[in-house]
C-alpha cells in the first residue's frame, strides 16, 4: 500500500498454509510442485521445480514467454558477452 501497488499487479510465490491469504490476494500466484496441497490447489501456476531448484526462475521465464519477451531477453544476453 505504501508503494502504491494494487494487488492485481502483485506476483506472489508461496508454499505453505501461512501463504494462502497472499496466494488468494495476489493478481498472479504460483506454488512449487512440493507445496502444501491446499496451496497448490489455489495457486494460478504450479511449477515443475521444487523449492530451491529454480522455482522463481521458472515462474519468471513462464511469464516472460507468455508476454513474448523471453526470446528478446535471450538475444540481448548473447550480445553482452
């Protein structure tokens, strides 16, 4: 609220019962495959990765691909090295 964000613009990743209120509030929510069943059932996206194995990267890549931005990012990175 202090930063002026609306819940519809928030991405939240959670894995346990205490995360359910934010899973429900966020505009987009994700949970690792090993999250509590209650969390997985309410998340918008369930990852193929387990926590600590690249969950955040998977979620961000999925969103960037959905927006058509992933290939642009990969192309840019190739020119930096």
